[in-house]
């Protein structure tokens, strides 16, 4: 089975070779707020090598404040960001969950960078929260609980 998604205009489509995606998180950092134009972004974590795309795909690299290289993939027509990889997290692809075809079935298993969350966003007590970026061990534990 496969999970599919795509950009806003439909020119670029992608497929994730998986039956389901459980590792979903919301990021409340100010960068994600600016990128999304909203209060937070929702991400799906999948293994690298499980995602393939058709259509015009552009790539660009950003250097994060920590010095890591973040390779962004976006539609070459409408510039919707679809996923990225990061040199500090090898083997992992971070998909913009809102670009998945069936994104209404997803629920975050963690919230990160909550110190920057908008004051009107209310988080439930049953989902782990992290003030900033958690360690990989903490993050993995939260996403696989």
C-alpha cells in the first residue's frame, strides 16, 4: 500500500511506500509560523527512501542556526513545500502533513517549540510537549508511544 500527497496546484505528486504514518508532530517555532503563515506546522516523519515524486520538483538548501543543512523540496510551479531532509537527522524525511491527501486522519503525537506557540493555541495534556527541539531519544519516544 502507499500514501499519497501533493502540492496545492496538483503539478507535483508524491508517494510514500508505507501502510500508514503514525509519527506526526506539530512545530510551534517562529520559523514554522512564518513558513506556513499560520500558528504552527504539522509534520509527518517517514524513513528516507520511502518517498518518490512526479512532476516539477525544486530543491534548495538552507543552513539552520545550528549549522545543519536542511534540503527543502517544493513544487516547481506553485512552490508548495512538500518535504525536507536535514543533515542533523540522517535517514529521516519530514513531510508537510497538510500536503498528504488524507491529512484529516492525522493527530500529533508531540508538540515542539511550545515556548513560541501562539497564546490562543490550547494543547491537551495527553500529548507530550517540548519547550524547544527535544533530543532524538525524547523525540523518538514521543512519536512512537
